[in-house]
């Protein structure tokens, strides 16, 4: 039986085929939204798979010191804490001795929906942290960093003040919300896509229905050939 990740990848390929065939704006918009949603789900599944693999490797090591994941001389920061005020979202990263490195060695780059931290030459290594898809937009100009004893504090200025962030990132929100509705691990990952296409078909005119029927038939034929070759 195909895994949920494999099913999502097949869904994505099918959406791409349908998107290439679709000519009507409403159909293309709906398929584009479904394509983005499916791509996000695939990314989340792959991240969870990589995290489980890393945790398995860590569990096989002696339980003396838990070291962060390293790539060459760069250490990827995976542990942090965060909270918020009316104006800021605050991210706390603990790095022993960071207050002793030159100020220019601690760099933070902000965009409206992301930030990345790079600490150079701390005890012979560099440390990096990248956070994409922040839950809500931030003010690039109003955001900053502070270096304290063994801690880097990243201050993301909320673009809309007095709004509460329930999660730090959009991906975290989607993962948590997906866990809420059902515990059915046997659910068909294609169900969401089928519902979207069904609604488009039911609401569409004759031209739209012919377009979907044609694209769907060609997609199924292509998939059948691929299965036969395999």
C-alpha cells in the first residue's frame, strides 16, 4: 500500500496535469490553491520524516550531551523559545559564549514573513537558524536583535500590533490544525483534491466540465501507462 507521502506526490502530479489543461480562470485559481496546499503537505511530511530519522540517530548515541545537528562547520540551530507582547514576537536562542564574539559576527536578516540568523566563529563554528512562513507579516524596519549573556534575542515587530500569534509559523499552524479534526490514520489523502474538483465540476458550465473531463481522462491514461510500465 502506498504511503501518505506517495499519495500526496501522486495528487500533486495530477493537479499539475489538470492545471496545464485548464483554461478558465476560476478552475486555474482553484487548482493553483490546491497545488500550493498539496506542496505544503508534502513538505511537512518530508520534514517530519527527516526529524524522525534524526531523532532515531540521536537515540542511538550515548546519553551524555545532546548536540545540535551539524553540517560541516555550520551548526543548525533547532532549539529555541518564543513569546510575544503587543508589539513584538520574541525568539530566544541560547548559545554559550555568544556575548563574547564581535557584534558583526551576529547577523540577522528579516523579510516580511521570515528571518535568518547567522553567528560566525563561535568556538570555532558557525551557527545558523532560518525560519520561513511566519504566521503573520512583520515590519522589517522595526525588527532587530539583541545579544545578551549566552543568548541571542530576535525581536520581530508585528506589522499589526495588539494581535495574538497562536503559532510562530504558518506550517506549525497547519500541522496542529490537521491533528485536531480526526485521528483516522486510514483517511484517503486524495479526498481533499477530489472534493475541490467535484465542486468545480458541479458549479461549472459545459465548457468547464468538458475541460475537466478531458484533462481527467488524459491524466488517468498517463497514470495507467506509468503503472503498467512499472
